[in-house]
């Protein structure tokens, strides 16, 4: 009887400790955008305060067809100090690939999953070819869907670029901290 209770308790603790929840919080610090041709793609973004939190907002206007000629690449860097010279590349990157492959590999599970609540992005079934139009991102907070569950504290920089008919992209910097309510079992 006691051994069953002990085994049940250990099993419960193990499953509770393996819940798959992320152990980190983040604070966006800056976001810089660029476009080689504002008549084809105009991208503006900013970090703002929303109560106690920092969030980001953006407006992206696409006036060209993002098709097989459009390539996407993303690189993630980390730094303990936040100094520019300290950033080191991480393996969590998006290799240079067609926009169609990006939609298959990342759009549904990462981009759309995290930005759906705060934007008017097209649903994954309608994301290729990407519809022309203006997309707004209002007070976005990344939920962590599709991202690593455990991240070291420090500063992270993501550089995401799209090339083809127009070069457009952004560089975002965020500070990651361990969740204050994270418990190890």
C-alpha cells in the first residue's frame, strides 16, 4: 500500500514537473525595421509600455506578391551582457528558404500562433501566397508557442529578413528572465 502511494506521488511529481510550460519571461527592448522600397513594403514597429509590461506594435504594408522568389532568413543571437560585441549566434535559426517553405515550417506553429491574438495576419491556410494589404500588430506579447521551453537569462537579438522583389526585415532585442513563479520539482 505504501509503495503504491509513493510510486503514485513520484509519478505525479514527475508529470507535473514535465508540463512543458516555458520557464522564461521576456521584455522587448527595441525593434528596428527596414525596407529597400517603401512603395512595395513599408514596415514600421515600436516598443511601448502597456501598464507594467513592455509590448510591441507594428504596421506592415505589403504591395507586392510574396511568391517563390521571396526568400526568408532568420538568425537568433544571445548575450549575457547585452553589449553588441557579446552577441553569439544560436542554433535556433531559420535557414535561407523560400517563403512557401517558411509558411510550412514556421508560420503556423510560431509566427501565427504567437501573433494571432494581436494582429490581423492571414490564417495559415491563406498565407501563401501572402495576401497584399496592411497588417497591424497591436500591443503584442509573445506567448512562447513553438519556442524553446527553457532559455538562459540574458539578452536575445533576432534578425529576420525577406529578400526578393524588395528587401524588408527587422532586428528585435529582448531581455529574457526566468519566470518568478517557475518551480523545479
